[in-house]
C-alpha cells in the first residue's frame, strides 16, 4: 500500500501549481472556455495566464484554438484527454494525501 | 480544495447564471399582465397586435444581453450536447413566456379547475432547479408559484370564478416579478463568483 512519501512523490508539479490547478479545475467542468472567461474566473493577468496556458499546452494537457474574430484575437481552450486524466488523477492523489495526513485508511 | 470546487461550480453554472437575459421576459410578462383584466389597450386575450412585437423585442434583448455577457465575462461551451444546449437556452426564455399564454387559455377553457396545473408545473421546475443548483431564491420563487397556483383551492373557489377573476393578473405579476428578481440574483451571484480583470489570488504565481 503506498505511503505518504509515495503520494507526495507522485504529485505532478506541473498540475499542482495553484494557478495551473485553477485553470485545469475550471476547464474540467466545461467542454471549452475562452481566454477572457479563464481570466475572469482565475483573476490572473493576461501575461500570467498566457504563460501558464503555454506550459499546459506544451505538456499536452490542454488544446488551444487561436483565431481572429472581428479583427480581435480570440482563444478557445479545452482539456485534452491527457489533461482530463491528469486532473482526475491529481484529485485522487490529493484525497489520498489528506487521508494519510489524517491517519485514516 | 473548496476554492477549486468554487471554480468548477462557477464554470459549470456560468451559462445558467446569465440572469440579466431573463429580465426582458419578466418585464414582458408584467407589461401584458393587465390584459388578464379584460380588453384594454393591449387588446385583451388572444390579440397579438402589441404582445407579439413586445415578445420579439424581449427575444432581441435576450440575444443582445447574451453578447454583453460574452464580451464582459467570456464564453464557455458546456459539456452538454449541442442539441440540449439549444433546447435549454431557447426553451428557458421562449418556453416560459409561452406558459403565461397557455395558462391564460387553460383557465378560460377549464374555468372549473381549483388549481393551476401550469403554475404547479412551473413551481416544481423552480423548486427542482433551486435544490439542484443550491439557489435558495429559486426555491422561494417555486414556493411562491406553488402557493399562487393553489390559492383558488385554499379560497374554496376556482381559477375561473368571477370572485377570483383576477387570477391571471396575480399569476402574471408573481411570475414576472419572480423572473426579474431571480434574474438579478443570478447575475449578482455570477459577478461574485468571477474576479475583476486586475489580478486575483493566483496573480504572480509561476
């Protein structure tokens, strides 16, 4: 049976970072969301959100669809299959960690 | 953990919390309420000279307010199928307005009924939504609609009784005010769930 140290070692740092976890959590509840909505829901600045999205896209956890709509850039973002699995796995790991920390099996 | 659950809830409920879109329909229902008192400038029941353009205007505003939400808060595609999405978005607005017309015709066709079946169905719908989405004001609205629908029964009369001739008016007023208030409360709830565009709790994290 995996212990506390195994659970800690298994945590994906890319997913666990608070801002990225916030983005992935919001995306896990929808099919896709645009850049503005992600900014409004996380409170991140444009630059910060853009940087986190790039990291998540490079890791293959999200897909991005960048277009020009009415002469303005528009970005739609959604979770990839790998991203959906990663966030689900992360919640299970966090739950395991919490159980271990409380000493419950 | 709670913060991330808040994010999930806000993203999931975003399309349903665009409450300002329901206000034109609420105002429309309030505007046509005097029609239930008989013929007046609205033309009385069945006359669509004024009510149809007003309904179309409410529908137009529904779309325009939808654009406001898209430009101000962004756009979300829910996980539900496109067919269900169209059904939910158009059905909620147009369907609920149709209810008031059906109600009007119903109690004129069957004036002996001691309850309003359409009103009870609406009450059930709002109670269900209130419990499912934890929106207490929907539960209150559903309760109010339920009481109004059962009012003739409590008074020992029928929906078509001349003594209770203003049933349609009372029903429309409660329904219209309810749509406006729940719309405003939905909007305020949405604004509280989202953050201003100046950097929030995750700002600065890398």
